[in-house]
């Protein structure tokens, strides 16, 4: 899409226009830079500008365009901007019907399909292209004269809903593509809109904050998002799109712009689309296809998004044309569906768990059942409303689904299988742990124990504080926190830093080694960055994303003491509810005492990222990279230079930062010995230059 020279040029120019004011004749360049930055961020997953820099450039483009409205083009990045207006979705015809694929479930199905393909085509051996099958919502995009003309849902396959405005909110979909240069005047492209597991998690965090029942899986979230009437909401969800099929083309010379399916993926990639090219592989014959399907299946949990199978296509287009299609599906393509991650089981009883904020969650205990290779015996039912909505009774047969690393959930019950011995689920009136009467605000779905000293809440707060995504205190897990609590060693969060280890000698299960390890990981947690500490405090409605937003906007945790709800609401993605909860938390004397105590224990309450930023840039700072980085060494160096730094060749007292990748060796040792060099991980480096 871009060569190294172009990339370098755009990077340099971006710094130029961040520092200076562009004029009318720079407008095209500005648009190109923003397109380039979008492509790096959304398609290549390798951002080159910080959010701030991007916003600056975007603002400058907008200002220029408002001065010269006649220069606004339909593919300008500013035209992605969402409108709050409620839209309707008129029905449109696809140029070519969107057929569904035939499904196969095991090797025998594929062998049989291959036999038919060979018979119909008259070929001895067929070349197949295999790629992951995304589990999202299908879309069809129409590009004409280099512009995105229309985006549509699959609908019934012949007609779909026109969702053009919403597709413009998906940043990995190009607003324009230089198809003209390839001699193409019209291009209809098919793809799948997905929500990454990470974005899905963030989205559910927002729902938790708003007290709305969670969405079950990323697929539902993606398809629901495409049909939201308010496109500003669509843009907030962070959808992604993989394009994988060209369904229609028109060229100037009438010739097909590609001869194989694989070439069509290469073409889409070259035009700037996000494709599955990286994972698409070619095989001669079906045997290796079967192996690769198994390989994709075994790797599915490691992918950032959900897949539910593999798609196998005959690679040569002339062969595809030769064997054609039925009225339902093409004969030259096959979906290989992974093992179902659904199972049914019996609901034995419902238990009630008290969370760290006092929320009482019903948990279904079921007959243990294997779902997608994992044994499930208990499932959260979220709240009383979900229990009612799903019409659950004790003794019911339930359909359970587990998608990837998403927690298992109940899809539905089967009331038709009831025998009459089922009993209703009766929600408790008192806290199952401390007996306090439960309370539920009118607009909410969750019952709560309001006793702040409720044992269950105290323990859960400590567990949360120490957990992997919070302070990451290895070794201080659920069981140990409970044990310490029972034995009187630990009953507050700050107590973690005052555990009387000397009293534990001789206690069963506590060798010197395990005590030492725990002490070390507790010590290490003191240097965790501020966003983790904020998250670890377990403030209601404050998830990881909100914690990051908060940490970015302050220099010291104490800054939050004086921020009003209005000020907090100015921050990205923070609404009234979250702000109210924050004000409550920080005005409470007990919480302030807790924070003072943590500070006295030596925890990091300052925002170290902002400290690095004092002076505004890295001018004059020196960098050296060692070990294997996830990005190319040259890219990392370019980033350091772009931020004002310079690159040194060896470790010396002149060196400010050593950025350490995997398997770093002698340079790291030397830097440690010197003691004057700041050692950064790649992630810390990325934060530093932002
Ligand atoms: Zn309680």
C-alpha cells in the first residue's frame, strides 16, 4: 500500500504540520497523512501518531476545509464524522446475491466435497485457498470511481439494508480506494464486520457502568451495532472489518483484474483494505487443507477476534466459474465449521455471590458439561432480570454457550422439557454472607448489600486489588486472600503491605520460599502505573478503560480529590454515573485514609507518563534498542527520532533510554551496571513517545 519512502515522508510531514499551520495547497497532503495514519492504526495495527497528534492534524484539516468548503471531497477523512440524527435504512439490491456457504463439520465432509469438485472440474488435483471464517456480521461494500458509494447488510442475500453512514464509522474500511489506477471502475466487495474480544470487553464494561445486562458475544454486538440509528454511537464501539471477497467488478478494458482468489485478496490488501491475507494459505489437494483447518481451530483462542470456522475456496477463478453454483450456495466454496461451543445441561441450584461493590449475583450451578473443550459447572446469571427474562427454574435443561475466552452464558432454557418437579428461583432478601437487608435502586437490575464491612465485600475488594489486571500481585490469589482473612493476617487493602509474615513461620503451606516470592511480588506491585492503581481501588463503574482515561488526565492521584462531576464528565467516555461514583469515592474519609496509607507504603501515586513529558518532548534524549521487538528495529528508531530523540550505537553514560525487547543480552546487563540508564519495555517506550 505504501512504500518505505512514502511512509517516511508522511511521518516527517505529519510532524511538520503538527508544528506549523498548513495552507490551502497542503490540504491534499494533510488528507493523505491522515489516511496513512488511519491505515497504520486500523488496518496494520501499528499506530504511528499519538492520539493527540492525530487530533491536531484532524483539527487542522477541518479548519482548512471550513475556510475552503469547495475543496471538501467525499473521501476526505472529515466526512467520516458521525451524525447523531436517527437514520433509516432503506432497502437496496446487491449487485450479486450474497449466497451463504455450505457447511462441513469433519474431514470426511471435506474429502467428499473435494471428490465432487474434481469430478465437476475434470482436474486431478485442485488448488484450494483456506482462510479463517470470521464470526461477525456480513456486509457488502460498493466502490465506484475510487469512492465508497454504499455499504449494506446481508439482509436476505438479495436485498440488504443501506447502512452507508454506519460503515463510514468503521475505520478499517477505506472511504476511497485507488481502484482507477488498477483500471477498475466499479467494485463490489464482501466482508465481515467484527468486534475484537478486547473491544467487546470494553463495551460490556460500559454496559456494566450503565447497569444494563451484558451482551453475550462479539457477534451479536457487531451485528447489533451495524443497525444502530445513531451513528455517533456506532463510532464509539470500535468495529473492525475484514474484506475477503470481490463479488463484482467492472474494468476499463473488460478484463478480470485477478485470476485467483488469492490474487483478489492481494489486490484488496494493496488497495488498503484489512484482509485475512496473513492467514490465507494455498494448498494442492484436500489433505493439507484438513490439517490447516485443524491448525486454525487450535489457534482460535489466541486470535484477537472470534472465528467460528475456516473457509475453503477453489483458488482458480476459471475453475470456480466452470463448476458454478446452486441456487443456495457456490459449489466452489465450503465453510468448515469448528466444533460447537454449545452444550445442554441441568440447572441444579442457584447460589448468590456478593461482589466487591456489594452486588449480589445469582450463579447457576449446573451438572458439569464440556463446552468447547472446557468443563463448565457454574455460570453467572448476572441479575434477577436475566433470570426472569430467560424463564429459568431449578431443574430446567439449559442451552449453554462458550465463545472463545468469553465467559460461558446461558442461551436459553427449554420449558417444553419440564416434568413438573421444577421449582422457581427465589431471590434472597438478605445478604447471604452478612444478613444485611438487600437494597435495589429503582432503575437498576442489581440487588446490593450496603454493609461496607460485609466480609464478602472486603475479601472481594482485596482479591480485586491484587488481581492480574489490577496490581498483579502474583501468588496472592482468591484462596490465599480468604485464608489470610480467616487467620486475621489481612482484612484491608492496605493491609497487603503490612502482612505479618514473621507470624507465619511454621504455618502449613508457607515455606520460606513461598513467603519470599509473595513478599517480592507485593514489593514489585508498588511500582505499578497509576492507571492500574486506580482500577485496583475497585471504584464502582470504573473499569480498566476508564482508569486509563483518568490516569492520563491527572498528574497525581490526589488531583481526583478535588475534581467535580462536571470536570470529570469532560473526560472521554465518562458519563454522569461514573463521575458521581468517583466524587463519592474520593470524598469519603475512609477511602482517603486508604490512599494515604498506600502512599506511605510507597505506592506510585504520581502519573509517571506525565512526568516524562515535562518539557513537552524528548528533544536531546538518546535511545538504544536491544533484543527482539514486536515492530521492526528501524521503525522503532524512526519513532524515537520523530519524537525528537536520537539513536546511539552502544551503552554509555550518554545513553538516556535503553528499550528492551525479548532475549536482550549484554547491553541490558551493561545498562543495569551503569545505573544511569532508564530501562524501558517496548510498551513503556510507546507510552513515552505518545
Ligand atoms: Zn453483606
